[in-house]
């Protein structure tokens, strides 16, 4: 690869990067990743600023192809997420990184205005290099929420796009190293090196689900209303992952009410995609006032604080999009719906109360159904 022309490697890096985004967007569309639109808009803005500063620092077009592709693709992910995803809570690191990027932009405008009014050109160039270094360092801050959430829940992310992005930045690093002919141009190495390390970090954290075994052993006990249920010996706080659902993945499409009854113990993870659960998860009962929600495909999250000895419950409507499916409910909760159906049948206030812990695929199915009934409907 080192014998290839820089232009060839540059096109390869941009192509691999765009391929990574195509794979990521496919996962978002299938509901396997819940992308935060505001985070991706921040990535687009930060990368756009870096691209401009690198251009001002003398970066060759071969070094700018990938960051341009990154900015445009980030906007595409954000636009897709805005159409299908409820705006998630904005964490402080996101806000801090965005504010720093805005301050850097204002500072650059100030230096540019001063240079137009007599500021020494050499000082102006040094200032641009300084801004470039600072803008690269804010990438670490911008990645902090993503690294934290992936560490807490590795199945939040998929490995393939992060592997492709890591490869793309390593290729860009090769291109930049070939063109580092002066001390000033050393600052251009920060962008590919930092991003390769950060994307590799997310990839490793996503892979950690393969060797991080669950530590909680749940108990199966008799219940008053349903026979047997799943109980926890451990306390969980709201928003904490309780378990990752395991079992055989099944493909099945219902064409009648009889078909819908054939998958009585399965949990939906997408349209026509199911998990036939391993023990003891087949004993997870329905409740119209559940203490579990779902993030991604398989992560079951505490909707509220759960005490040791509590029965774990889920609203089965969160795992169904099959229009033929119905079930009589005897959960005994004060607001029991008596008959439950697919997620499209949930009252809107209940749907909102479960957010953000509804799998992306089911969330989109609900919103599509609401828009058919009320064309001007928009999620608030």
C-alpha cells in the first residue's frame, strides 16, 4: 500500500469512510441503532470547522477528501434520525464540545478580521495552527458521551461501521504522513491519528459484549396472576441495563391471527424478526405498568428504580408490530388495558412514558401509524 500514489490512498480512505456511513445508516433504518440527531449535527459542524482550518493550514486536497465526506455523511445521519427518532437528552459533554467549536469559530473570525487590518501574517498563520490543534482536541470531548454509553451498553453500537471508519482514518494518516514536510504541517496529523484512536476505541467497546458475561442470576418464582415470573435479586436504578436478551433469532411473517398465536413466547426485535428466548427470559411477564423498557434490539433497561425481589415485567406491546397480534391482559394493574395489541395500538401518553426506552424499529412503526391516522401528527 505504501507504493500507491497518495491520490489513490486518499480516494480509498474517503470511499471506505462513506461505506462505513452507508452501513451505519442501514443499521439506523432497521432500528438496530438509535442515533442522536443533535450529536451527529455537532459532529458535522466540528468536522466542517476542522476541514476549513486544515485548508487554511495548507492541507492538500487528498487530506481534505475524508473530512468533507465525514461532514456531509454526518448531516445525512442527523437528517435520517430527525425523521425517525425522538430527540434524546443532550449530555453536558455534547454541549461543551459544541460551545468550544463555536468559540473557536468566533476566534478565527476575529483573527481573520485583525489580519485584514494589519496583523502580521506570520502571527495569523500561527493562530490558525493553534485553532486547528484546539479543534482536534474537542473531538475527544465530543466522543466522551459515545464512549461512555458504549461502555455501559456495548450492544448500542455495531462493530462493522466503526471498523471501516478506523481503517479510513489510518489510510488518511498514511496520506498525511507522506506530505508532512514542515513543522507547521505536523498539526495536520492530529485529525487522522485522534480519530483513528477514538473510532477504534468505540469498536473495541462494542466488541466487549462478546466477553462481558452477565453477572446477575435471575430467579423464577410463582406469581399470583401469571403462574411463573422472573425476579431479580439485585437493585437497579432507572436507565440501568438489567439484562441482554439472548436466544435464537427467528424470521417469521404473520398472515393471520392463527399465525400470530404461533409465536406466543417470542420477543420481537424488528419487523418479522424475533428472538426465541433462552432460559430464564421466557418467564418475563407482561404488565401494563412495567419496570423494563428496551434499548436497541436486546438491551432491557430499568424504566424506574427496581428493588431486590421485584418481579421484572415488560409491556409486550413494545416487542410487537404484528397487526394480527392481540392478547387478553390480567396483570391486575390499576390502569390495565384489558386487551393489548402491537405497539401501534398504544395510547400516545403511554408511548411517551416509555421513551427513550423503545427500540428504534418499533418507535418508527408507531410514528408511521400515527401519521396515517393524523397526517399533521408530529412527535413532541
